[in-house]
C-alpha cells in the first residue's frame, strides 16, 4: 500500500487481521482478540510508528523522503509491536491486549520490552535477539543491538539517557546510571551506577571503564554507514 510519503506492506485492516491471528494462534485462551480491537490500536499507533521510522535514514526505513513499513522485516515488526502495545496501554488503560502483544514480541523476536517501558520517539533495533529493556528515562534516539540490557539493580533505581546512544552487542546499562549525549557503548561493556559525559565511547565494565572521546556522531557509525 503506497501513499505520498510512505509505503506499507499491508493495509491497516489486513495488518489487524494478521496480528490478531498471530495472537490467537499462540495464545488460544478463552479471550480471543478481535481484529477490530487490533485495528483500533493500529489507528492510534500509525502516526507514532511512521514518525519513528521516518527518523531513521536507512534502507528499509526512510529513503528519498519515503518512509517504509514491512511486517516481514523482523526488526521493524519488533519495533512496531512494542509501539502498538505501549500506545494502546497509554491511550486506553487496557492491559490485556498490550500484555499479549508484549508476549507475542517475546515469542517472535526473543526480546523482553514491557509495554510500560517508554522508549524515545525515534529508536532502532538491529537484530535485537535477547535484548531486555526495563524502565529507564530516554530523551533522544536509541540504537540497540542483540543481547543488550537496560534495567535496575536491587536498589530499584533506573538509568537515564540524556541524548543519542548506540548500544552494541551485549552491552548493559544498569542502576543509577546517567548516560550523556552521543555516547557509544562498545560490545560487551557494562555500565553500573556510573555517570557518562557527552561524546564518549565506553569499553570495559564498571568500575573499570575505559572512556574515550567520541569524535563521530552516531549516524556516522554502524549500522548507518552500511547504507543497509
């Protein structure tokens, strides 16, 4: 389906049927979810999803001013299911369908991103298998790869991300951590109860972090430089 500034692989009505079938096939309980209810959620979510995708200058997301959404591109679909669950919960207070959407995302993509988590307006998942995102404060773009974790420790304190951040594979941000703008977390690094200034590249694990100056914007690093 094509409009002046976006292309969708399915109409909203067909997407609603597709998602409701997935939910009801995987969770065959006594409370089936109708496609009409999913369509209501899609209607609420559409502008948010396309705003997110339009902020990602990358093949399959936004090229030449045209924003794309394809339900068969798994990273996109994973992002979409989170936004669908989160938006429906915020707009309606409903928890049953958002819970099933959250669980569907967990089954299909091996991610754990609860519908109460508030990701930034523009974010990007890059084959995010095994990623867990708990409650945290986000203010700008987040790019997140596989095996990443954002969450609290025993104290119940959650991280805050002040600006753009890329988390490469298996990196972690935990506890009372404060992450500045234009920060890159190298693969396997672990930040715990730490303050990271703007424009840094982080390696290692707390308390023995190796902090280097970041002379590039995150859009000058993978996955954006690949053009894929």
